[in-house]
């Protein structure tokens, strides 16, 4: 594979006991692009996400991540927190997982844990308030402020995250993921539960993340207005396998995709069966 | 005896509007409680057996007592429900702005006022040995509470075996001092390090455990340490404990009546109170160091990671936080403070035995943390004063002490379910340092 792919998924397989959630899935995501992963409920989208972000260890296959700088990582061999720490893959969750009892600002500070941990000399320098630590902390607060401003939450920086309205929580979670300075940002249904206006705002945010920060985005989404408007590349899953792959327009007109989403007429099934000679 | 109760309930409901719990609900709940009491006590109290004159089994019934107990349970549960309605957390009750501002001012002053009082305490009560001893005891529990607060309050890991680290600290100092003649000031950090080491050892097997399972394993760990201390006769002296533990010195100057003692050096008359006062300031300093370190740690990435782990462990992993080291550092830090407190306990008592490190101590320290409000430094301090002071206050009640005490705790938890100081102060803020309401903050599941 050439170097312009940030993520190459090769024959990814995920089994849960006898159930094959993802069976031999292959796709690629390009640098600086927004790649959407769509499919009906139960198609295995979130399972793919959990494999990429280290929450599941794949039963088989390869997940190769290439940074813009050229460093490559085999994600199936890294696990857990290292995927975010070393391979720089950040994610959000389908059901928002903020730290509800911490303020919005604190949420973004926690996201910068690894950088701050180094700056605080593994806590020991920080304990005595060494100037270099203070400077690093100020930089972290500035970064958090930048992202709070970007998602329009700067006025609510000191409010508990659990107190924010639903749409704000969604955006705060994206800001938190961006504070880890990811190379690949994985968003699990970022538009779920958003109204039309908020959804449009999300589109704008994601497009600007791509344009200004060069962050590649991989997203799962049901909201077709989001998928069709912002994604450069769409991959359609059904029953754990890929059924279509291409530009949003091409995918939208693909009969297999329409069939997977809407089902097919009975006479069409009969026609196919006749063709197969049954 | 039942007939006046519904009338009382009705009037109370009318007067205060017990909206959440209707009369029918209260009566139903109380009836169920009474029924359970009837089943339980019919054998325990209703039938009394004894050995007759010829050695045969005789029994007789006590239905009167049984009825009294069941009635008491019925009335008691009605009362508890009513109290819950009156004092329980109510929505929509807003204090006037002025009162709120006054309260927040008072809240901010409690800490410094308590510190000044603590610093002056030996001066005020110089002649009252009993009060000084009690203050030392209270401060020891404040320190233990602050130590456990790191594990339970910040990291959200329920630890029922905290006394193990207290024991490790105490025995470390006792053994190092009696066997190798090391001074208190060298042994103190060693005791802390050893306790932290044991904290990490406990941490490893419980890394994957949560909630109840974590609690049970830590409970077992506490018992294992106690049983080892009890049975390893050669090293620990078994049930006889270790005696003749050296008293602390003021940087090498003993606080004794001898020629080289502090009193002789200063040219003042020797008094045994000097040592008590010295011990008081020693534990005060240790507790304040614990407090200072904990407050600093909360504002460092490690402390934020602890709290984030309490809030949502999965999200932490997604942000690249190593849960293993975060949990282990929480256990180690908490254990280290427990170890310091243990070393102090050993030097103060001069004698230690496994009897001082029973589960009861763990439960007491945990009660202090829970009652104080998990994660709150000030709350833990107030709770320690209340609990340990309360034990002493109710001493006159003899056998009813625990009963009164237990009831006081139940009432307090009904009134403030999240502890005395339930809200959480943010560790960093841009403009407004607003406290976060208790219902937002997670308790952690381990």
C-alpha cells in the first residue's frame, strides 16, 4: 500500500464465540480525509471501531496505521491505552463518555495527561511547582481554551460536564479527543441525538478539523446528511462484511446498499434465485 | 398502639407535604419491615429455650416481648420514613442569596479556623492530659482518613483493608527501631516506603476487580496481614506484640527527665506533658503534610487521572491513560500515608500488637471518609472529629453508646447522603471556581 493511507485494514476478523461480528473486512482511509463507515444496525461498525481503538483484540487480520511523518504502527498488536498514547488514535463514544463530575476544562486537561505527566517529571517536579511545570500547565490550559473556543463552550468552561446540554456534551467529547493531538480521530455516531442546526454545526467543526489540523477522521454515522455532506469516502458494512466502498454519491446509488438499508422486493429475490438456478 | 400512628402520619403529611412518600407507601414499607421482624424475632425472642432441672430441654413463649419488638420496628420505620421526608435531600429549596453567601464565607473560614485552633490547642489545654491524648487520637484518624481518601475518595477504589498499611507502618518502625536501633526520623520514611510497596503488592491482584469484589479482596488482604503478624512469632512476637519501642526524639534530643533531655538542656523543669505536646505537634505536622501533598496531587495530572478514573475508566483508556499505573499509584500513595500514621502510632504507644489492627479500624477509617464526603479534605477532618469525638462524648452511655452512635450516623446519612461535604471543588478553572454538585460526581466502582 502506498504512503497516502493513514489506516489500512486488512482481512480484519472479529469473533465472539461462535458469532462472527466482522469477517474479513478490508478497507483503507486516506490521510487528511473524512472516511465514513455506515451500515444498518448490527452491521459491525462499532466492533470495527473497538478493534481500531484497542478495546477489542481482533481475532485475525491486520490494522496498519501510518502517521503523516511515516511512522507505522500495527494496531492489532498494541492494546488499550497505548493506541491513543503511542499510535495517536483518539475516539469518542456512541453513548457519550465524559467525566460528568469534572468541569469541561478539567475534561480537556485529563486528555492531555501523557504530555502533562512528562512535564511534571512524573509528578515529582510538579509537586514542588517547578517553573517548567507551571509553564507546561499553562500551555495545556491554553490548548484546552483553544478547543473550548472552537466548539463554542468557552463560556461554560467551569461547569460540570454532566450539567451541559446533550449537544454540548457531544462537542466537548470531540474537543477532548482533539486535545490528545490525534493523527486519526474516530467518531462513533457524533450526530446522534443532535437537531438539524447542531448537526450542521458539527459538519462545520469536522470539516475545519480536517482542513486546519490535518487530522484524518473516521466516523460511524446514521445521519445521512452528515455522511453525504462531509465525507470524502464511504464504506458500507452489512453483516460484518463490506458491501460497498466509494464516494458518497457512488455509494448512495449502489443497489446493494439500498437493499441492505431498505430490503428488496420479493420478486427481485425470486429473480436472483432464478439467476442462480435454484 | 397502632391507631394513633396514621393520624400522626396524616397530619405530618399535611403539614410538610411529604410528597415523595405517601402515607400508603410509608405504611406498606413499615408493614413489610414489621413482618420481617416478626419472622426473625419469633424464634430469637418469641421462643426461649433452657436446660431444665433434669437436664431436659424446656421452652416457654414470650409473645409479649415479641409484640413489643415488632411494634417498635413498625413505629421506627414510620419515623425513619418521615424523617427522610423532612430532612432528606429536597429539590427546589433555595436559601436566600445572603444566607448562601454567608454560608460560603463560613465554609471558607472553617479550614483556617480549625488549623489555628489545632495549633493553639496544646497551649489552651496544657494541663488537661485527657484532651491532649484525645486530640492526638483524632489527628491520627484525620491522617488515616486523608490517606484513605486518596484511594476511596479520589480514585474511587473501595478499600476495606486499609488497616493493613497502618500495621505495616507500625511494625516497620517497631522492628527497625528495636532490632537495628534506627531513629524515628530515619524509620518514618522507611515505614512509608514499605507501606507503599505493600500497597503496590495489593494493587496487582486487584487491578481487574471492581466494586464489591475489590472490597472483599482488600478486606481479605487486611486480615492476611493481621494473621501473619499474629503467627510469625519469631519476627513479630505474635500476640505478645512488640514492646519497648523507642520514643521519638527532637532531632536526637530525647524528651526525658535525664541529664541530656530537652528539659535539662533548656533549663526548665521536666514534665511528662512535654512529650505529649511534642507528639501532638508531630502528628499535626504529619497530617498537614498529608493534606498538602493530597491537595497538590489533585492539581497534578496524576490526581486528575485518579478522579477521571473514578468518573469513567473506559474513557480514561481511550485518552491514553494507563489504568494500571494510575491504580497502583493511588494504592501506593494511600498506603504510604497509612504507613506514616502507623509509624507514629507505634512511637506514641511504645507497644504494638496485632490487636490494634483489626477490621474494626478499617471500617472506622472508611466510615470517616464516607461520612466526610468522598474526596473532600475538610469533610474528612470534620468527620474524624465527629466520629472519634463522638465515641468519647457518648462514653457515659455505657452499653447504649454504639446504639446512640449508630442512630446518629443513620440520621446523618439520611440528611446528607453524600457525606458532610458532598460537592467537589474543581482542580483548575478559567473564571469561576464553582463547586460541582454531589449528584454529578461519580462514586467510582473500583
